[in-house]
C-alpha cells in the first residue's frame, strides 16, 4: 500500500538520522569525560562538562530505545507468540505495539505536565505572597545542577519577581559553576553564598578544618563582592546539631554572620543560643512551627530569626530506624505565609512581629535591606495586600501588579 510504503520510508529516514545523532552523542560523552579527567588533573576542571554529559546520556538513552524498538531488539518473551497461528500471532503483535504506543503517549503526557509544574513556580510564589526568593539545590545534586539553578533564578527575575540562589548542595567539596566557590559568589550576580549539609547522614561529614576553610573562602568572596557571603547549612537530625559550628565561632575570628543554619525547628534551644551569640537562625516551617514560636521568642533574639519554606524540596518520610524512605512529600511555598498567619490568629503573636520573620529580618540577613523588606523611598515596590481575615488578596512586585483580588495578572513563561 502507498501509505504503508511512505510510513516505512519516513521511519527509515528517522532511524538513520537518530542513529547518527546517537553515535555523535556517545562519542561526545567519551571525549568530554576524558577531557574532564585531564583538566582536573593538570588544569582547571570544566564546570560545564558534567552537565552536558548528563544531558547527552539522557538523550542517548531515549534515542537508543527508539532505534532498538524499531529493529525488534528489546528483550521479549516469544514462547506464546510462537505457538499461535499466523493471524493470531499478527493480532498479538499489533496489540503489543498498541500497548507500547499507549505507554509512550502516557509518558509524553506526564512529561509535559512535569514541565508545566516546573514553570508554575511564578504563580505559586505570587499566590503565596513571595516577591523575593533564594533558590538552593536539595538532596539531589546528581540530576540537578548549579547551572540549572542559576538559570531558574534568572528566569524568575525576568518574569517579574526577584530571585537569588546559592552555589553547591549537600556535599563537600562543593559543586560550583566556575570551579570555585569564591568565583561563583564574586562573578555570578544571583549567587549570594554556598550550601552545605551538616549533622546529616546524607552529607559528606566535612571536618572542622574543611568547614573553616570553606567559610573563609566565602568571607573573602563577600568582602570582594559586597554580598552577604552566607554558608547556608542544612542541619540534619544528628544530636550534635550546630554545636561544632558554635565552637568554631567561639574559637576563631570568623564572624558569625557568615554561618546560617536552617531547619532549626527540631532544635529550638540551639536556635535561641545561636541568636544570643549574634547569628541568624532559620526555621523551616512545619505543622508545629506556629505553636512553637511564642516559646522561642522568649529565649531568642527576634530580630535574628527567619522563616523559610523549603518550597519544592523533597520531604522524605523515614521508617522507625531512619534507614529507609517509606514516603515522599514536597515542600509548599504557601506554607510560609500560612505559618505567619497562624502565629497571629492562633498564637497571639503581633502581626508586626510575625511579618518580620519573612520580610525585614530576611532582607537584613542577606544585605538587601532597605531595598527589600521595607517601605520607604528607594525600596523596591514589593507589596502584599491582605484582606480583613489576613488572607493574601493582591501582590505587587517591583511596582508591577502581579495579582489583584486573588486573580493572577501575570503568569510564568510556560504557564497557560
């Protein structure tokens, strides 16, 4: 049939084209990996090579799967098919292709939905009353990258809000964009500091000397760039908590302002003690945060407390021994203001006090005040209007109306 011949011809052309691209991608991966090894040993590491190799591997996997499928090379069980008469065997073969096609269609559908979720961050931020944010990498720094994080920060800023980020992730030595934490902070405008995991079984367990060396580099970059130069410390469940950090502050001349422990809700006593030493302590909002805050305010310096949402970050649920993940949640950016509202409406914290934990205090901690976190001449016109029930009604970012009467006026680039 003419139609069948035409389809077969197009299929062969696509097959040859995909084969050529696949060979080129595999060759590029080999060359890039080899070049990275040589550069790491004798020169400066190629900051972009691992990211590019990762994408080449992903494309090679999907292209290779399609090529092998066309030639019938995937593993299959043919025992039943071999015993069937020709017509029945043909029907089974058609059924298998239909099922495979349906699977591909479902994968494409949910792939586009996932892309949409990635683009929905602007709307989610606006509905939560967030006009300035700082992005960080989470547990996964294998399939996620500093390059992608910086790109997202730039995209959100272009879409109308203000976005910054931090270099690296949980591990030590740090992952960077330029090959150096200092260069990342100095030369990349969006990068304000570096992330590191402490007191967590998923981290790299850096030594005291390694932490001192890292924060010293961050301080030097801060002095050169005029940025805050923060070491944002994901603090895990280890009983020591931030005690090693407090000891570094006590026994060295490194200013406490560069140490920024987060997830301190599980150890409010250390959070209070850290603020009394003059450092900022960040509490990641959770179900019990609002109820715990009045007690924390009695022990801590309120001006040195901040709240964060861990939005879009993974929230693993562990078994009793904390050995295996039994479930997974996702941090919600809307929890940030909901916690502040609960402090006011349920715990009796004055509104003017509760708001500082997500406005003025944060801006001062990041050296953005009074451009951010204030309403005065020269400040960015970032405003969130509340109704009589303290629910978010309207949002203005940098003087632009983004949401009015709870209706979004501006959406992200990939939002419909």
